C-alpha cells in the first residue's frame, strides 16, 4: 500500500510542480506585456516615455521622462491614463522603488534606458527589471517569450543570474 502511494506521488508531484511553474511564468509574462502596452500608450498620448511604471496610473507636473527630464506641462495635460488595469503601489516610497506582482516577485518601478546590440546594430530600449524568480522559471519565461533560452539576447535578458529584464524597443529619437 505504501509503495503504491509512493509511486503515485512520484508521478503526480513533478506534474503539479511543472504546472505551477508554468502558471507563474505565464503570470509574469502577462504582467510584462500589460506594462509594455501601457508604456506604448503613454508614449502615444504624452509624447515621452515614462521614467517610472507608477506614472502609468497617474502623472503629475514635474514628473520625469525616461531621459530624466521634466515632462512639460503641455505633455502632462495629454495624459489619458491610467494605461494599465492594476494599481502600482510602491513598497516604501521614496526609499524603495519596487512593487510586488501577484506572484510575489518584485518589479523595479524605475525603468532603465539603455542601448543593446542586435544583429542589425544598436537599439535603444527601456528595460523593466523583475527580481525573485528562480532559475528554472527564468528559463521557462525566456523560452516562452524568445523561443530559446538565450540569457543575453532577445526580449528577455537575464542578468546577475536572477534578474529578468523585459526589453522594450523605443524610438532612437526619444532622448
């Protein structure tokens, strides 16, 4: 009897764990796609890329764009948000600029503006950083989004072994 239970458990536990891991990966991907879409809608209306993700909910005079410059009041007046369905509540502002996703993973609210090398040259991008994911979930997300596990190329870049960077191409003339 104990042997039968052990065999059944050995067959079921990996399946359940794999499905939970897949669901977590899908939740992270969904949230990142939503944020990316919100960023692009923000840019369409305001004409600048946001410096922080919480600007997708509300924008005030004096808030900064992705280049670190104050967004002019004429552009702030064009804000039609919120651009995402969820509220982004920072953990401990202004000291902590992160918020928690439904998965328990933390997302850095401040976007990183950088250049990456692609097969066709250099591309200016914004990156959203996610912390707290284990290596196998990072690999699964990379595979689901990029079609391969390539930690330093594609939309998904994994740095320091544990930080997922969701990469969003932006206009080269943005800054």
